[in-house]
C-alpha cells in the first residue's frame, strides 16, 4: 500500500468517524431533547419534571449499553458494532414518534435509545481512530470527537426545530433517525 493510498484511507476514516460522532446520541438526542420537552409534556399532560426523567433513562441506558458495546466490538470488531448499532439506534429513535400516553413506555423508549446508542457512540469511533493512528493519536481523537460532537451539537437543534416547525414534535426524532441512517450509516462502509 502506497503512502498516498494510506493517507487517503486515513482521511476517509477520519471523515467517517467524525460524521458518525455528529449523529450519535449526544448531538441528536441529548442536545435536542430540551426542544421536545415542553411539547411532550403538553401533549400528554405530564409535568416537565417527569418528562425530563427521559434524560435519566437515556443516561442509564448508555451506562448499561457501553460495556456491552465494548464487549461486542471486542468480539465482532468496531465496524460491525457501529453498523448494527446505527440501525438499532435509529429504530429506537424513530419509536418516539409512536409514543403513547404511557409513562412506562416513554421511559423505556429513552432507555432503549441510550442502550442502542452506545453501539455507534463516540467511544466506538475513538476505538477505530486509535487503531489507525500512532504518532498523532491524541490530535486525531480530538479532531474526531471535537468536530463531530461540536458540529453535531451546533446543527442538530436547527434541524430539529425545522422539522418541528413543519411537522410537529412527533416527527422530529423519526426524521432525525432517518438523517442518522442517511448520513452516518454509509460511512461504516468506507
């Protein structure tokens, strides 16, 4: 393999991992959740305090899913873990659009988003980046995580607001799930 093709592969890998980080749980769900909190509370006549428990369930799901994601990536590789994870995460995210007025289901969906979102997480992308770079590993990890999460956190609220303005809150996470599949899933094949 020539230096030119190795460099091209490294740039492609960094782009794929950065786009993946732009669409993981932090930018897509954690950053946009505040926009949906009031509409969900109003729709179901739940307190905002209760609706904010979704954030707790999301975090607990991530905490439970992260060691499992690590174990799965040890066994099957980070690429497969990320690809399958994007499908599961997008599916769980889309379920928000079907949300019934059931508190247990509401909390379970957000726990599932967190759990499945651990598979295509910044941690998984960091594993891929770390395996490719030796000399500038810290710099590459900083670029991937900083740009990915930073740009994602900057654009996802605007995308979510645009979706909500045209279709209402129920379509927001399903459309963001589709965005995840269109933008990030193909990156797993680079």
